[in-house]
C-alpha cells in the first residue's frame, strides 16, 4: 500500500514541478533575454521566482520518493509507472497553462498510459 502512495507522490510532484518550471521560466526570461547574454540577471531572477523555487523543491521531493521506491520495487516497474506524469503534465498544460493540445498529442498520452498499464500488470 505504501508503494502506491509513494508512486502517487512521485508522479504528482514530478508533474507539478514541470508545470511550475514552465510557468516560472516564462516569468523570468524570454528568448530575447537570452540573446543579450544577461545570464546572471536571469539566474538572479530565477532564485527570486516562487514558481521556480517551488519547482526545485518538488523536483527534490520527486527524487527522494523515487529513491525510496527503488528500495522495494524494481527499476523496470518504477520508471514506466512514473511515466504517468506525462498524462498529468499534458492535462495541466492544457487546463492550467492554457496550451493547445491536439488530437495526436492526446493519442500519444493514451499510448503512454496504455504502456504503463501493460507494464504494471506483467
């Protein structure tokens, strides 16, 4: 039972980290900022951005839970099941970030979820 809870925490923290990273990056810098080589300014703003700091914290949680899961589940099970974060990220990108997600991308997510189901029952 604890493994399934940890799997949920790992997947949700990874997906949430990705969403915050995307949102925070767009707040901190645009492509034009990178052309001016204001890297130090971008890094300074990144450390002050709550979304990017939150993304780093969630990524650390994801890593810690991943390591914990590996202590009692096989790598060949943990990694494919962790791929469920692709589905969560796509849903969040569509509904929280307002990104357009076309039918082919949804089909790809469906294939990933199908692969996770196949992997987890064998």
